[in-house]
C-alpha cells in the first residue's frame, strides 16, 4: 500500500500563492518552526497541501535564500560538482549556500548546458565532443570487427564439418568368406567349418576335410590357411620382435 495523501486535495487551493498566504506561512514558521508539513497547513490556517507549503517555503520564502543571478564562480562550481556527482541536484545545492536544488537544475538546463556546448564540451561526460565522437566510432568499429570475426569462425567450422563427415570406425575381424561348394555325394551345398576356415586341418571333430575350396586362380586346394597353421603348429618362439 502506498502512503496516504498528506491532505484533502479536494478542498485545497491550487495555483499561484497570494501575498496573504505567504505572510501566514512566514509568520507561522517564525513562531513555531517548520515542524510537520502534513499538519502545518491546518495549524497555519491555510487551505493548501502540506507539500505545496514545504516547496513554497524552501524555494521562495526561506530567509537565507540568495536572490539574483548566478555568479561566474557559482557556474564553475556547479560544472565541477556535476562532473563529480552527476544529476544529484540536492547534493550540489548543499555545497552552494542560498541556492535550491530545483533552482540549480533549472539553471543547468537553461544556461550551463549551452555554455558547455559552446566550449565544445559534452555536458554529460564533461569531455571534448570530438573525443566522445571518436570513442563512439571506435566502439562501433570494435563491435563490427568482433561480429565479422565470429561469422568467419562459424563459416570455417562449417567447412571443416563438410570435409570431415561422420565415419563409422567400428571395424570387426572375421574369417574369410568362401563360396559354398557342392557336396559330390549328395549334391547339397556345404561350407567349411570354423576350424577349417582358420586353417586348423585334421581337426578331431571336423567332417569337411574333403571339401575343395576354390581359389582365385581357378585351381582347388583343400581348406584355407587363414592363420598360417596348415604347414604345422605355430611356434611363437620363432617370431622376432619388429
């Protein structure tokens, strides 16, 4: 829930303050001090909002307010404070006795900004306008070069993917495939057993010793020496380290 309004705005005066209202406000504050602004209008006999009374006193009726135009020293002090504090007008006003934050803000927007621009200074950054434009151009160039470098990298990556497609490297090793030979006795097609495919002849349980397996040259041999065991038992001690 928001804060409740400070007064009944339906029954308050609006618009410019009259001299009689100013005199009532000044007399009451001199006698009782500022106090609570929410209850001050009723106590002072004013049909005004408490916020309106506070702003009227601070910005126009306060006895320590400095009247007249800003001096050259005040201008330079405002420029220096703005370069350090930015648009924190209440803090700037605290360092200029007799000046209000609203007064300084209006003076900045109507006079000091134009003065800085005429000097070739950016009112926001307090730097030369040429330097600000150059830094902006450098930033844009850096952004463009970064974007182009990213695009080139993506293009190179796509080319690498096109040159190197996915390969299936799941290789397996198995005995050589032989074309089935017809059995002379029954005319049925038979293939060598696993032992004969590896060259293990004269196996105890082998029943396909007489099967002729054709070779590429057209001649026929009995079995196929896949591991080089047909000539005899492989002697691992005769192998040399290479």
